[in-house]
């Protein structure tokens, strides 16, 4: 179920999975949508069922708090997911794929695989960069999450667009207060 697993790929998978449901419409609406998500993330999808969608959404909601929690709580969540879903890593070259690591049991469902892979990616990222590098957008009208490996550039917004909208809204609010006085 997994192709080459690099740390960056697993972190991107975790961020993108959580961002499939924000203030924007739900993006994991069907087996076809889940299949598209997996294909977009390098997974050679053989078969996805409708019940996989609900299970993957449940995993997504278990991962989401990692981006909003204090470090000890985020670590507790990741450790819980790793204990429940991850197995001792093993090498595989199934289906003609190059050698790669698996971190979920061979018969894992898509939800179990995503739980193991994303928890491992986020745990490794937190260990290398600290939990302060894992966050949620500070824009009032956004719920997207992000990771920021840059050491000296703290990040509060998911994109420059959200940062710009927030700055403009703040400026307009200040101008409105000045005009009232």
C-alpha cells in the first residue's frame, strides 16, 4: 500500500489529509475522491471502497488535534496512533515497486496505513523541528494546517494569501476605529 516513504512525503501526506476538511467543502466525499487523494500522493491505488472513506475521515480527525495541541498532548496523540497502527518497519518491493519501507501491517486498510504513516511522519518532524513547527493557520476564516521547518521564521499562516487577508482586515479595522473617533 505504500510507495517510497520519505519523511517529507509523510509530513505532506499528514498535512494534506487534515486539510481535506476545513471551512471549505469536504473533499473526501467518495471512494473516487479518496482514490484521487491517494494517487495524488504517489499511492498506486488498487482498490478503495466506500467504507474506506469513513475510516480515513476518522483517522483524519484523530490527527487534526496534533496541529492545535500543546506539545505533550500532541505527543500523546501521536504515540497513541503509533502504538495502535505502526509496526516494526520492514522492507518491501511488492508489485514491482522499488524497495521501500512499510510501517503498517501488510494487510492494513487505507485508514490504518494512513494512521501509521502520518503519525510516523509527524512524530519524526516534531522530533527534528519541535512541535512549534507544527501549526494551524491563524487567519480567522481558515482552518488549514501546515508545518514549517524553517528555524528562524516562525509561521502563523498557511499561505501568504491568508497572511495578506488578515493584515488587510486588521488595517481596515484600525482605520474604521480612527474614523469613528
